[in-house]
């Protein structure tokens, strides 16, 4: 039995080293990039950015449903990001201008980076506030994690805006969109931007989160619930009586 247990534990340990993300992190990553992949695929097939924007909207809705099913709640950060995606997607559909979907990334990432920096300066760590129930790190670890992510948001905002301004400027009415030769493929500016997001930002984000997750292990603290569970198991084994955390009943009747 113990040998089998060790085998399963060893397999899980190997898998965790290869893929260190838990269910919540996996759903968060999928909710960020899944709708974008849908936008890329539909836009590439149809050549219509509005059809791609509808795919982005539907993909965002599916991601929200998946988070509710898997996590039984809607985490605040993906919820905010999804709400902003919906707003800017609607603006693109109403104005027929893909600029709104593209600039949303610049504005959101820049604003969130400023928010994280401001929080750190005021000793208010946003990620610790929303994630400390799931992850357990030292204060130094939380601060390092937040600083790193803030700068990552700055870098992605700058990169997104650079690609948008260089390749994906909306041409004047009646003027055909310029085409670019990217790795032998002819693409308009919108497809160049989507390719940048899918082929560069998406894998770079995955690698960045993977590396940061591994670095954060040195700041990891024991899970208080696991510690309490081990103490209860030891106490039960020693006394033979299951440990109960229920408060003892008190006699509410006044004495005498």
C-alpha cells in the first residue's frame, strides 16, 4: 500500500514539476488567452475582424462559465479583465473599428501596473489580498511577486502599443489596409497584432508565469490548514479519539 502510495506521490511530484499550475491558475491562464485564440482563428478563417470580435466575446463568456464551474466563484482579476474585454469588444462592433480591441490591452495593462505599483508604495499588496487564501508566501515573496508582475504588465503594454502603432493603425476611410509580409505570409495590421499576441505574448506569458512560480517556491510558507490537519491526525493517533474543533456546548441557564 505504501509502495503504491509512494508511486502515486512520485508521479504527482513529477507532474507538478513539469506543470506547476493548479486548477485556479490553469483556468485563469485559459480565460486570458482562450478568447484571444478564438479571435485569431475566426479572423484568420473569415478575414473579418468583427466576426473575430464576436468570437472573442463568446470565448470570454465561455471562460467565465468555466471559472464558475471549476472554481465555484469568479476570481476578481479575471472578472475585471473579462468585463473590460466585453466593453471594448462592443465598442469595436459598434464603431466597426478594431482599434478598441487592440488598445484595450495597452490601457488595461498600463493601468493595472500603475495600480500594483501604487499599492506596493502604500504597503497594500493586491495579489496577497486576493490570493493569500490559495497561496502562502512570505511578505517578501508577495512583494517580489507583485513587483515582477507590475513590470511585466508595463512591458506587455509597451509592446502591444508599439505593434499597434507600427502595424495596425486604422487606415483612412476608403483606403485599403496595408499588407505586411510576415514569415512569408501576407497579413494586414490586425492579423499582425493578433499574431504578435498569440505567437509571442501568449507563450512568453506562460514561460514567465512558469519561471516566476518556480522562483516563488523559496518564499513558500506551510499551509495553515495542512498543519492543523497533521496535528489533528497525530492527536487522534495518540489518544484514539477524533479531534473536534466544534465549540463545546455551554449551559445558558444562570446558576442558582
